[in-house]
């Protein structure tokens, strides 16, 4: 091509882009949930398609991050370090509505809010996180969680578990019940065990931790077990499902946690129950029998409702785990797809990266990473991509990964809510 042809092609592309943008002008996107997924959609869509009107509905005045909440439980950080307001979102030109979505009218393309207000949409994005399947464990309901905290939704439960650990006498047993897959943050229960052990080692060294697991294997298992042996010898015991680790029932008032064959008496019990997609998605009939929602891996559109998209912990996208980082990158990919769809253009096929850091102490970290792409209707791990931190690494390497974990958190939260 000569210079004139190149310039003509560039001009044609610019004209087409302007035409597409005009086509999307005034389009309405409503986003439910301002966490890692929803805030990512809102921020990205505002940047790549400023002609689209974005409304973000969030029930809470402050967002409390689940990532790093284990650090607060261990007394290594304060709640204000993981708590974020919406001033940054408003400053970015996003209309934030403080309300709760209670009903979706898919044919009418409206969302009814708890206040009675209805919001019309051209495209709807749900990022509702997870809810708990109460009484899936006999005796464990919302009332029991005030005695045996789950602390799996960061906020008051985070402080409740922290305070129970502080009040526990030295020599007490801390019991952590880990659920079967799928659930939010697969390595989370084991990071919690490490950081609680860090607290106990400092403050209550005669105490023990027992992990009762509904699984026989878990994420980053060799790295966590290495940390327990190296940093907390004799303090942490893990019982898998095959050895009567699956919790079946609790008696919260008595501190009793029961498996198929054993009863355990805990000074502090942290029960992490089975989970499903958040209520607004589940009640709208968007979930599969697993309790989570199936989506198109390119657009994140629901398999059960047109023009409704989902990101984050509520979805079951394939190989990609449920994590804050995953919700963030899914949100960005969804925003690019929305911009294309609203402009009448084909959505770009995403290539998504997830990196998940875990802390075994304030200075001991490790990670797992993967790259995911659409394949056969799901997000599949790209063969040979990513990997896991090496076992038997030098402590200096663990120290660097702990620094990376904090840098990741600070960077991402500043990007979303700063």
C-alpha cells in the first residue's frame, strides 16, 4: 500500500469507529455489585466506551475486601486497610446507586431495587459474589455463624473471628472446616490456617489448629504443608475427607463439630459452609444445578438469559478459579465485550491471566498462576501456561513473594476504588 491508501484506510477505520460509538450512545448498562468484578466492569467500560451510560448498584456504603481479610484476622492489619468507599467510582463518572437489586425482569430488561425503583437496561451485568447454603451442615445457619464464624464474607464476621481468637485461652483448639469444591478462593482456608498459626505462635503458643476438610486435596497443598512444617511445627493438623475430615453437623452452643465418625470440641470454630451464586442471580433462575452460573466464555453472557452477563465468584466458567484477580480480569474482558456488542461489532476473544498469592506469614508468600482462553464453551487453562511457586525455595524468595502480594493488593484496589 502507498501512503495515500494507508491514510484512506486509517480514515475509514476512524469513521467506522465513530459510527459504532454513535450507535452505542445513550445505551444503558446496569451493573449489580461494586466488588472486584463489578467495579472492574464499570471502570473499564467507562474508559473504553464513554458514550455508554453506566449505573452501578451497590448495597454497602463501604466495600470490605475478602483478599487480605485473613491478615486482619491474624492481627497483622486493620480493617480500614481493606475497606474502600465509592468516591473514586463516582469521580470516574459512574452513577453509583446505594440500593439492593431484588428482582430481574429479563423480558422487560429492568431491575427492581429494594427501594421500589426500577432501572431499565440494554445490558445487565451481575457480580453478586456468593451466598451460603445454610443448613447444608446440620445445625449451621446464620444464627450459628454468630457463634462459629465463617468469616468468608469480609466485614463484621472478620472481626468476630479475630476477637474470638483473642479471647481464647492459650492451649485452646482452633478448628477450621473447609468446604468441598466449588467455593470462593480455593487456597483461602489454608492461608487462614497459616496466619492464625502465626498469631498463635506469637500470643498463644500452646494452642493447636485442626483443619477438617471435605476434600482429599487442595490448592497449593505442597506449599502450605511445607509452611506448616517449617514455620509452625506440630501446631497444624489437616484431616482429609477420606480420613473422616468432612464435617456433617455442628452444635454451635456446645462448640461441637461432628464428622461421620468423630466429634471435636473446639475453643474457636471457623466453619466455612458450602456456597452458591449470590441471591439476585440465583433467585433469577440463572444458576445451574451446581448452584453457580454458566456463561459464554467470550462475552460472559448468561447461558439462561439474553443481555444478562455475569462475572466473579457467582460463575462457573471452566478451569478458572474463584478469586479477586479472576473477577477483576473477567470484569475487564466483559466490559470490552459489552462495548463491542453495543456498537454492533464482534466481541474480542479474551486471553485471561489469573495470579493468586497466599501468605503463610507476613514475610512468607507463594503463588499460583495460569492463563485461560475460550475453548469448547468454557475458559480452559492454556497448556504449559503459568505454574506454582517451587517447594524448598530460599526464604528470601518467599519474602519477595510476600512483598508481591502486598503490591498486587495495593495496585488493584487503587485501580478499582482509588
